[in-house]
């Protein structure tokens, strides 16, 4: 995803790292309730018994979006063994696992499965050497879990075991989802379009977490509002009238018009969004023409649009259409040659947490895991995620949170310059510490589920 989940900058870490170090050192031995102690011990034992090997296998054998066949099969088998009713092939390679345990709410927990077309250079002993034919390009490419989805699905298996063994502590239905193609911003949509809720029931609550290399291992980051931005990819086709470069008056130059559109689009953020409302419009590609002295009859712009709520999203998208079309009119183009704005399928609404649910779970996490380990740090970027396809229409109260993936000593050394930089998500050097990431992810999720499924 680069959508790089918690893209906390080095500058930001410099301002908070000393505080976190002090908190960490002062809470080496966390005072947890007896129930949490027993739960954590069980999770740690499960990690040593099987989750560690499962993680290594998933990491060493990643698969690309929509073709996660081996991954899905292995995940389905592991969930089925714990007593879940598992359905495969939902929305392609997606998995739905249900455990019904009396009356009560239905709670969904998602783990995404896909890797990225990257050659791994992490030097881990279990580094991926896999290549695979990319179903979108037809090319054979190296594949790597460079965003931590191997942590997510391994944790899903650990969550299943703990919840199955604690049936006397909760009531309702637990729905675990193994989601394909998150990296392509399409897997969640494909599962929903495959009548997900009609076939398996619409959950009352939904959850997901993402491991974050920039967050210290053992910490949880949860925030109200929007932890992940919405993302829309769109093309603008600018039509013109071709002519000789020495006779511009005889045509309509799409490069000049396209340039005017690029500049005018920035006024949507600077002059139409409220000053405290975040938004990004980036033109990442501008192609036109073939020779020095030819004015082309066509230019193509490719854009990414980011936002943190549905109202801002609509304002920006509507504004792009308005500006493109009306600048075409201002340039004197006829109605049948106005710029076309084409929305692609690689789009997702913003991830918006339910504030009441955040407050509820944050209180539970602070009580069960230790108050110092639960933080609320806002992201500095506008990374996106397709989880909201599950939660936006229809609206389902949900919480998307982050789990730390790097030891504090390594983060501190990177900040001080005494150690290597922490590789970002989607880097060929990306790596996390699997044991604290997985055990914390399982622990936090099970604690939350036991509260929601009282």
C-alpha cells in the first residue's frame, strides 16, 4: 500500500521519541490484569508453536494482487482447523470465516493478503526469492511482502485460535476476512460486489489493523477521524486541434490548455477547501505531442486526489470536472471537444473511524495492555487503503488502527544517526520484528473483540 500506513516523519519522531523512550523504560514490566496475563501467555506460546513458522512461510512465499491462491488456501486451512466455517473464492481469492457463538452482534476483522512486485533486499534469512507473472502487466516480476500483509494474515490465524478457545467469554458472531488485492485498491470492493453482506450477514462492527515500521514494537496507535486518506485516480483527456507549431492560430493547443488546468486545479485546495481541511491534488503524468514543431490534438493528464472525509472528496472531484470543462470552453473548444474527466477503478473513500468506537476500544486497550502503550499520533501523509469499501456504504462503525513493528532502540538509533534508517513500507529493504508485531496485533484485537462481543 503506500500508501505507507503511519508515515511518521523523522522530524516528528524527534519531537516525540524521547517521551516515548521514557514511557517505554518506565513500563518494562507492565501491570496487566490477570485475564490479560493469561491471554498474552497463550498468544506468546502460540507464536512459538506455529505462528512464527506460518509468518516465515507467508513472508517467503508472497503472491501478487488477485492471484493469492497459495496464500488463500493456507490461510483458509489454518482458520478451518480452529473451528471456523470457511468459504473460499469470495470476490476472487477472498476468504470469509465465520464462528457463530450464540446471540449477539456480528464483528468483522480483516487481514489483507497480497504482496508487491518488488525484489526483496532485506537480507532476512527468510527473504522472498519468488517471481510471479503479474496478471495486470503479463510480465514475470519478483514479489515481496513489503507492506506487512504477512503480519496481518498470521495475526488473523492467532486471533481465530484465541477466540475459539474463549467461547465462554463472548456471544455473537465473529467474521474473519482474508482480503485479496489491497495493494491494487480493489479487493474489498470485489468482495462486496460478490454479495459479501447478503451471503454472510452485515456486521455490526468492523476492524482492521496495519503494522507500521515507523511505530515502536509493542505500541498501538489509534485515532479518531481519518487515519487513512481517500484516494481517487483519474485521467483528464484534453482535446485540441492539431496544427504546425509555426501556426498556432490555426489550431487549439492542448498542452497550453492542459497547463492551465494543472495550475487551476491547485486552487481547489487553496481556495475552496477550508484552511484546516486537508486535501491533495497531484498531477503525476502529463503526456502530449510527438515533435518540436507539431501542436498535438490531444494531451492526457493523470491525477491522484487525496482527502480525509466524504464531503471534501466530493468537493474536489466535482471541482476537477468543473475546472477542466470550463477552461475548455474558455479556450473556445466546442461542446463535443471539451476535456473529459475519466474516473478509474483504482479509487477508495477515506478511512473514517467511528469516534465512539475509538473511545471505547482505546479505554479497553489502555486498561488491558497498559496506558503508556496506546498512543494517538496523526499521520503526516495522505496514504490510502481500501478497507472503507467494507464500511462506507452501508455505513458500519469501524476502527482501523496501527501496531508497532520496529524495536524502539532501532528507531532511536536511526534518529540519532548511530544506526541505519528505518526502511519505509514498499521499500525493498522493508522489514519488521514479527514476534512483537504479531503478538501485539493478536492481543489488541482479541481484547477488543471480547469487549464488542460481550
